[in-house]
C-alpha cells in the first residue's frame, strides 16, 4: 500500500496548453497525488474557471502565479485567489515586506469575513532556472544560497507561511528560519535519470524530502509520460523511503 505521506507531498504541475488536457490529467491523477499546480500557461489559457473546476472536483490547487506588483494590487489578487478556494498561492519575495505583509493580512481578513478556508501564502525566493550568472545579469552579485537565505528570512518576518526554493537551499532555510510550521515547496525536482530541461538547481524526489521539503513539484516527468498515473506512483515510491 502506498504511503499517503509520500503522495500528499507530491504536487503535479498542470503546465499544459489546453483546458481539456488539464481535465484529463486531473481525472487520471487526482487520487495519486496531493495537489495540482496551476501556473501562468494554463491560467492564461483557461482563466480562473479552470481553478474553480479543479477545486470543485475535490482536488487541492497550488496557484503558481508569482504575484509581484505594488502592495495594493498583490493584496487584491491574494483576496481573489482565496475566494477561488486554492490551498496555496505565491508571491515574489522580491516585492518586499509591505507587499507580503499586506497580502497576508488581506487573505486572513477575507477568509475570516467570508468563512472560507485560508490558503497558505508563500513567497518565491530564487527561480530554479537561475544560477549566479543569471543573478549577476539582473544586478544581484550574491550567491543563490545567500539570496535565498535573505529572502526566506524576509518572507518569514513579513508573515508568509513559507517559501518556494530549490531543494539545494532547503537546509539553509531550515537553519535560518525558526518559525514552525514554515512550508518549503520545491520545484526543480527530477526523478533519477530524467534530464533537467531548463532547471539548473535540481535534485531527486527522495533527496528533496530528505533535505526537509514539505512539498515537491513535478511536471513533465509525470504529465508527459505515456502512463501519468504509473509515473506518479513510481515517484511516490521513490519518496516512501523517507517515511519508513
């Protein structure tokens, strides 16, 4: 029997180019994983209706739109995400403390006022497609580890429930952020033997969990597989050793 802790920690990215394919994957995978990630591609194609549809099916949703704007705009977007019924959504930590704090407060207020579940609000640190070369291109002359540490601490002090970070930075976040619980969601996860594509800072599912990640996000190795359900089960099996 599959360990439910392993399946619960697995988030599948619905990075597909049409709503029908997303529906098919939700039907196939809903009982095999813990959550679906809806990002910019699918949201731009299908809009908030696809989020409502997936939530209505009984599945949990991580809305991965990485809000980054003036505080009032991001707080309003956070209210809208809460009303959609998502379980997690994210903002960019680089938006600063006021943006994060006002968003967290607005989400708590609307959830209490309307009697709806409050989603976890997490902050993106450094994208897993970035390395020190890319950081320098945008004027950041620190290492990825240092930048992630700084942004994770800022997110924590600004009322965020956690962060998005690569598996390689999980241990440094756990060392430097003492708030509990503090969620760490890790993209950049690839099963052993699978090419990393455009990801630069990667690890295997088991490695990410052992490092202390709360959730791992995997897309193409599952959604692009001939048998997505079998691929999801295999990845969960890789993770099972961490819960023995």
